[in-house]
């Protein structure tokens, strides 16, 4: 027969070996027994707990109600879990709290009735439950996002078989989820684009990702939809690649709008080029009389030299050989002069694409003067040059800038028709921003405030027969070169027009 001491010793051995924290307390709530697990869980040494109130293992916010709960248990002792339906917490030696589960068992001892509490630390379980709830919440949220997204969200296997298909995919492509799930994604391929879809799958198999790839696909009704694709690999729980996730955004409207805009811009460029050409033709038409006069001079001289040579030949070719040679040389010079005028005219009025290169300001002025100031000298117009050779080279389209200069020269000449002093001053200078400023100043009637305000507006003119497009086109040419153009009144009368052009790149000058 087992003695009381043997029974007590066996009980204590069982309590000590228990996998849970075991705490035994009397009716007054004083701790009579704890095991090693209790020391590990709560962080107290055994000696710190024995004989102390059990409330030291309970969070302070529960101290007031705990004695009542303990009294109720001793009044009706029975094995049961404590705190069913609500969260229970223990308190460690450092004051921190942790979630627990408690099983209560009444024990009769020589010292009277006791309660043996089996305490389980459920921190890890709570964390796992929370993580699971979070995962489920994320999954539900993700599913809701996928279904409510404006983008088509599709997944497929590595073989291209569709495994998911959201509502936006149904709207975008016209197929229901039932019609697409289990079918090949190649059903959406436009003829000639199947290999592209296979290449995307191959990239996913290589572990790559496709971002914002713009392409087109076929709808159920056969029409085309332009899409921006982002394709990502899908891995399973073992991190094995199992498929691809596609997000397709419908960019049909923006793609077609961009194409229309490009067409519009191309047409605008064509119209602008046409307007520049018409403007040059208009300028030539207005200068036709002066050009005819300028060409008649060398042609008349050629005729006279040739008639004189014929007469000298009739009188005796040997005796007059020197005079004949001189006459023929002068006739050739006049022919070259006429040819230069015609060549400049042809280059100016020819329709050509904009072509920028390194050009000399002085050279462009010289050629523009030859056309724009034909007959000006006979009208008493003089030129004064204040050019800086160091600031001579610009990066520009020669013909277009000559169009600007010719327009300014002609305006200046017309503005000085009634002026006592008729002088055009041409200058250039480097200004901030690595630009060269070109200045055309005259001594004409000047500009009123009203004229200055409207000067560069299309179709605004102060001339009875003017078109009103010259200065507007000129400013457009300058701004297309990255420069600026403006006009100002001179203090002593007349007007000054200034425009800037990019200076020639230094590295190209060095390389050249």
C-alpha cells in the first residue's frame, strides 16, 4: 500500500514533468506549488513565487475581479477551463503580458482544498491565427480588387492555358470567364501576333518580367484593342514557377488619339512649309520689278559688249584683238553677275526641308542684301555694318534666316520712303544663353504703341497691299530655331528688330 508521502512525491513529479506551466494555490490565493515550466513561462524563480499571491501572475487591470473569481471557484469546485469565450492574459516578471489558456482542477490536500491551474502560453498560436486572418483578409481584398479593377487581370499556366479571368477582361475582350478559363490565351492573338505572345511566355519561363509592353489583341467580335501589358511570373508555395499573371490596360483611345495627333502635326508641318514657301514667292512677286531691272543691267551690258565686238571684228580682227578680248571678258563678267542673281533667286524660292548647319551671319546678310535690297541704293538707302567677327557663326537653316532678313530689309526700306536720312544698320553680338543676337535698325517713321502691340500677329499689316504674314512667319522661324524676336522704337526715330539664334557648337568648330 502506497504511503501518503509516496503519493505526494509522485504528484509533485507529475506536476514537475508537465509540459505546461502548473500553479497550485490555496483558498486565499497563495501559491503552494509551481513547476519548472512556470519559471520559464513567467520568468520568476520558484522561490519568488511560493507563498505569494497568485495575482502577481495576473495583469494589474484584472486584480480587482480576480479574488471574486477565485472565491466562486472554491464555492463550486469542478474541473473546467477558465475564461471561456474571452481572452485571458498572464503577466511576466518584467511586466509584459501574453495570451494564455487556463484549465482549473480542484485538489484536496492535507492542508485543505487547493486549485491546480494548467497554464498554456498561446502567443505563437495567436500570432499564427492573426497571420492566417491577415492572409485571408488580404486574399479577400485582393480578390475584390481584381474583380473591381478597370484593368483586365488574367492568369494562365506556363502552357498558356487561362486559369483566371476578371470582369474587366470580360468587358475588354468580350469573352466571359466560362468561355476563357481552360482555353488558350492565344485565342486573343491578332493574325501575325501569335509568336509575340509565345515570346512573352518564354520570357516568363526564363524568370523575366514584362513591364508596360504596348501591343494589340483581338476581341471576341474580331475588332482590335490596343493594350499596355504588364506580365509577372506566378510561384507556388514551394517557390516553383507555375504560371503568369497579366494586367492589360486598354489604351485604344489614347493610341488612336496619338496617331491622330501625329497625323495632325505632320499636316501642320506640311502647311507651315507651304506657308513659308508662299511667303517667299510673295516677297519675290513684290520685288519682281526691281529684280527685272537688276537683271536687265548685266544683260544689256552683255548685248552691248557683243555688238561692239562684232563691229571690231568687221573692221579687222587682228588689229582689234586686244579690244575684242577685253569686251568679251567684260561680257563674261556680266553673265556671271546675272547668273548669281538667278541662282540666289532660285535658292530662295525653292521648296526645301528645314536643314540646319553652321552658317556665317555676314554671309547670310550678304546674300539676303543681294535680293532684299535690290534697287535700294537708287532710292538713297545706305548700309552700315557693325559686325563682330568673333560672333559670326550660328547654327541655323540658311534659307529660312535669309527669309527673315529679306523681310526685315524690305520693311525697313519701305518705312524710310519719306525719311530725309535713309540708313540701315546691321550688327551682331553674343548674348546670354550661348545665343547670337542679330540686329536690323532703320531711320524710318518708327512704330506706334498700337503697331508694337500687334506687329507679330498673323494678317496684321499697316501696308495698303500687304498680306500681314511676313513678321508672323519670321518670328515663327526664329522661335523654331530656339530663339526670340522682338521690335522696339529708336530714340532718334526709326525702328529696331532683334532676333537671336543658337551660336555654333564649339565642339563642331574644333572638329571642323
